[in-house]
C-alpha cells in the first residue's frame, strides 16, 4: 500500500513521510518498509466509554479477564522463590519462579478467608506463599502445604485447595498473564510481533528507569495521548521543527504501530531549523551516552547521520555492542508497537521503552501509567538489578525520577498534566461524544473497534 493512499496530502506540510526518510537513508530493514491499514468508519465515539461505571464493569468482565497482558520482565524473577505481584483493577496476580525455572501465576487471595497472600505492588523472595492472617501456607507449585490447627478442618480437601492458576508465558523476556485458562496461546495473540521483532531481542537488556504515576483519567484516555502526534504543536511546542510526520500501521486486532523519524528537519508550525539546531534538540532515550562536547554537523551532513554515528560509537565503547549492521532508523527512531489492550513496546536502540496503562481499583476515572526505560547489559559484565519503581504523584514531575532524562521528563509532564482536564471535560460534555480524525487518530478508533469485539458489541 502506498503511504500517500493512507496519509492525506496536506500532511506533507508537517514534514516528510517516514517512507521518504528511510528511503534517503537507504538501509532500513523490510519490516520498516511495510505499510498496513484496515477500513474504518468515521462515526463519533460515545464518551460514556470513558466515564460510565457500567461500561468499566463490562470491560472488566468481558475483556480484561480474557486478554494476554504484560505483567513484568523475566529479570524481575531471576531465582526460584522470587515473586512479583501484578494488579489490574481489583484483580491481583502473584507470579512465582518455580524450582525448575518455570513460572506460575496465582490469584493473589487466600482460600481460607480471602486475604491477599502478598501485598499489591510488591516483589521479592518467598520460600512459600503464606497468608499473613491465619498462616495457611502453599508451596511454590500451588499445592496446599500447611493449615494451622488442621484438626479444625476435617472437611478440608487439600488437593482441591490448590491455588487457582492463571496462564503465564514469556516472549522476548516479557512476562504475560491471562486469567482465562482456555484462552489461545500467547504467540497466537501476539500476531505479527514475534516476526517483526526477530532482530530486536530484549533478553540482554535491563530496566534502568521505572516510573509509575497515578492519573486522574480512564485508562483508555491515558494511552490515547501516546498513540497520536496530533497534540504535538499544542502540548509539546519544544519539538516543533524536529519531529517528522508519524506513520500509523494496523496489522491485526491486537497489534498496531507508529513510526517517527528523529533528527529530521520539518516545517511543522512554520519553524525552520538548521541541521545543527535539530541535532542540539534531539530527544534521545540514551542521549546521555554521548560524552564530551556537543557533536557538530559537518558541511554536507545531517543531524540524523551525525547522531546515528554517535550512538554506534557509544554503544561499542560503553556496552561492547556493534551496531554497524543496524540501520539509522533502528538506531535512532521511535518504533512503537501497541499490543492490545494496554502495552506499548519501543523496539529501537536509542528508544527501548515499555509503556503500560491499567485501571486502578474499581474507578473508571483512575489509572496507573508505568514507564520502563531499558539499557543493554554491558558485554562480560554482571546484569544489574532492575531499577525499583519510583512512584510519581499526580502533582510531581517526572524530571525528579532518578535516571530520567530531563527532556523526556518534560515530555511526560506535558502529556500527563492534560489528563485531568480531559477527564473533567469528558464529564462536563454537552456533546457526549468524541470525533476522531481519519488518519492521525485511526489507531485510537482501532482500539475501540477491538474492544467492541471482546464486549460483543
């Protein structure tokens, strides 16, 4: 499919298309040359999908209990007995590393009187799973091991009181759970992701920064802000002139993506920048790896070429990783895959990040937003421990998160500060509906189309 058949002609005033940029580079892999979309309608979306308790409850019953969802990374549970608690709304799952190296996941609730076995948001080591209230204890494999005052329970069938399990599987070092024991395998659910990410391995990377923020909005509204770039000129004026037009692709019910070339001059917002200004302002996940004086753009070169060389040199020096076989686009660009319902996976080198959005408690107006930055484990060195979660209050800045790049901190602040205004406006509406654009917001509409399939609408 030709990109011009999907993007409106007027988009050219906002910068060159992604396919034009990688064609100039001349080294992009075939997977980045793909363009895909699906036919969509253009009707408004009811705002009750964001504000209604009944709709929220329907999502919990018919969608969240049926889908594969990211819970943690493999590195969060390195040894037998390590556990990690994943919370979703009022659901809570405790994932445990087994003696044979495998993983099991259990509903985080004692079968005596329902107390949580492990606190929400916690992780660590535990030789067994013991209820903190009355001491009922389960082995790591979920079998009931000990009941204090067992003579009081002559009617108790130990075998039938195994901890109820959820499905657990791992792909590309990412641990997923599914509460539906009859759901199709994870690899089927991932659609094109395993094929597309064949050369993008996360195994030898670690979480260097992990920020978690509670937002005053519905989980769908939070992630929609990170799917489209339409809000850029209003919310992120500092990016005007240096971020090219996004390409949006839809590959199936569960997988879509956007591609954004970095280090490219554009005319967006009427701002015309020099190559040196573009280089100086580039927003890079690992921009801090470039030591010494700010790099200069030689005559006849571009900011994109210079930064790609700087990143290759830095990765070879810092991590012992040779990126000479990777394209400029893989080294520099924002290559962001969305996995329904709530995970964004950045697969590029300079931007290797995970975003996750999930309901908080039983409130359609609250959600959690997790950001995980990853860096490679240096060749020959011991894997660092994953960064602990830094909790960011709604009024606090991401720029105060340890290890957070200040430019990214500002970007995240700008994106999340608007969330409360949007949520309050959703409840104050007289129109009662949302109007999406045809292309730039096509993946927002696709999110709702897939959601409707799970809800039976």
